[in-house]
């Protein structure tokens, strides 16, 4: 069986696998990528110096699946010092484990000496590695059959554990005994779920059984590693698949990071996250998940911090949940049908947009659009306003005749009305206000202090709501008027 790697990187090879693995010559569909050519030069150089060398692991798996290949790892019989001696530019990135990064034609390739591993006292990393001369021994230490395939310049696959067959069957299967492999390195359990989720594969029975038996071992894995795998599941193409598997195996509850949910909580959340895969934005996926898991903005903030998410992701997610809280409170506070109620709601919404940002406000509307209607805050009015959604069709036409409120409208007014309110805001942030803090302080002949922030926010709210023109003279006059009444 051959894979003509230098001509088919980037071409779709799935048909080939599904053809039952007959000898197959890949058509010249696409030029080889620059990365493939550079890797080919590295492999040629190693073989011309009398060593064996192959593409290995994820790059072969993804190429065979027709998925984009982002990096290429090379496995070789050459010892690390021999690799360093052959290439003009190399970095000893993991010498103890036999890894040298070779820089070739603007690309970096991890070139690793064939090795076996043993020990694994910490259930994550081997205590001993031994360099060996047989590539099949190297493939045996790898996690899953689909990651234990290698391929040389001639295009022949070396696949001692049936990885190619498992690709065709769309199954994740451990190399060797699953229970032992997960005991050695507990991170493999999450990699297993991640690959099944991202590739939309199933997990072989023995592998799943091994995972269930070893799930307590997740307590040995650093939170950062768990979080990185989770991100790939949630942000990948089939997040519901991974989340359902995680709910079934109850793996995360065994980890170091807080996981305050039962299987019932997770099942209930699954019903609310049906649309998660439709969300393009990663932080909106996390916001939806945390919303479905009934987390307050504050709780979500603490959880994301404990789970070592970046500050940027944490802030983006939490702001969306803060918008939810402000808006839910507004819907509860303003009884539907109250004279002027719609305008009051509009002002509360604008206040939320100004406090938490347009992006977060629109983010919350995106979540509302995919949440089942029964889960909308507006559909759960307080006891005194039963059967009367807060953002009613009449409220919509009162405020904005332009909004489509017909019965066959696909998106609920609970989403379109606040979206329209955002579109109508003449300005959306403090920096767009036609006066600065200094100008206000000078006009009032007062030293800047906490009063100034309050006043600017009041001016911003009034301007964004359409009560004041965003004009310097108008705003300074209003500032003076406000100053007369203490703020
Ligand atoms: P991706 O890069 O998409 O995460 P990958 O399979 O290339 O997938 P890497 O972490 O880049 O994953 O690892 C490269 C290869 O090293 C894998 O294909 C696998 O053969 C091996 N490998 C990686 N992590 C482990 C592990 N924890 N246990 C055993 N083998 C592993
Ligand atoms: Mg990789």
C-alpha cells in the first residue's frame, strides 16, 4: 500500500482509505505544500546519511483523512547528536527524549529518535526512555492506532497496529492494552475523547472500558493540559460529541480543577447546548456552556480562572454572562404592559451595552438566538406578569416599526428588538462622547474626582438613549445642569 506523500499533501485521501485499502496511485491533484517539500528535504538528508527517517503520527493521520496538516513530525533511527551534526540549523528542544527541532526552508520539524518508554511513576511522563533501532518499537509507544502510522519517501506506510483500518472504521483505539496505556499517561484519556470529538469517530469498546477503569488517574494531570484538550473539544467541529462522551464517562469530575456538576446537571445542560456547534466564536461557546450549567458571571469568572483560561477568554465570556444578568434583571423589574415599559427596557438594555460592551451584548443575543425559546429569560416572566413576554410584539412595533415582527419571522423579537436598539444607538462607548473628562471638569471649574466618572456615564447613557445630542456645547450645558443637582 502506498501513499505518495509529496504529491498528495493537501489532497483528499479518504476515498482511498474507504476503497478498502487496495493498491492505489494518488492522482496529481495538487502541488505539494512548501512544508511537505521542506520535510522531504529533511527526510532525504537523513536517509542519504545512512539513517532511516519517516513522517509520523498526526500528519499521516490527517493527510489520510484529507484534513489540513499543520505540522509534520519526523521519526528517525539517527541519534540526536547525529541529527544535530547533519543539519546546519537545529535546536535541541527535548534532547532527553530524543527530540531535535530541525529548521529547514523556513519550517521547523520535530525530529525524534526511535525510542521506547518506561516507568511513568507520575502517570504522565516516562521515567526512562531508551533509543532503539526498530521503528515498530517507536510506533508501539504511541497512543492510538491512528497516530501510530509512519510513511517514508517512497510512500509506503508502516502501520503495524492497523491504524489505517481504524481510520476507515472511524474508531479511536489504543495501541496495546488500553487500561495500561491510560495508566501510564492519564492525559491520553482526554486525547482519546478529543480525537473522537474532533474527528467525529467512535471509541473502541476496550479503549472505552480502559478509560472508565483509569479515570481516577486524571487527578495526576496538570489543569493546563486538561484545559488545552477541553478547548480543542469545545472549539472543534463536533463539540456536542465530545461533551456527551465527557458526560458519560464522568472524567472531568476526577481532575484537579473544580467541576461542580453531576451527571444530571450535564444532561440538562446538553439540552440547552444543542446549537453550540453553530457558534463561530470560541468564547461564545464557553459562555453558552456556562450559561447552560447555570453559572452566574461571578461563578464563571472563578471557574475559568481555576481552569487556567487566558484573561482575554475569561473576560470575554464573563462579560456576556454579565449582560445576561443585567438583561434578565431588567426583564424582571419592568412589568410588561406598564405604560412606557418598553422605553424603560430599552434604556436598561442600552445601559448594559454601555457597561459591558457591544460585543458582549451582541454575544448574548447570539446565544439567545440559539437557545430553545423556553430557556429565554423573557419566556420566564415573574409571577406578576404571567403569559406576557416582556418583549412583546406590541412592544416591538411601539419602539421600532422597522423590525420584522411577522409570525413567520425566524428570529424571535426577544433577539431582534434589542439588536435593533443597539443599531439605533448614536454612540456606543465613552470614547465617542463629544466631550472629554477634562473639558467637563474645566467647564465646571472643579477638580476631577469620582464625580467625573459618574457624570460622564450619565451623559453617555443620555446620549446613547437619544435624549441628548452628541455635541460638545449641549453636553457641557447638561453637565452644568446636572452639577446643580448633586449627582
Ligand atoms: P495534533 O497535533 O492534532 O494534536 P497529533 O497526533 O499530531 O495531533 P501531537 O501532540 O502533535 O498530536 O503528537 C504527535 C504524535 O506523538 C502523536 O500522533 C502520537 O503518535 C504521539 N503522541 C503524542 N502524545 C502522546 C501521548 N500522550 N502518548 C503517546 N503518544 C503520544
Ligand atoms: Mg501534531
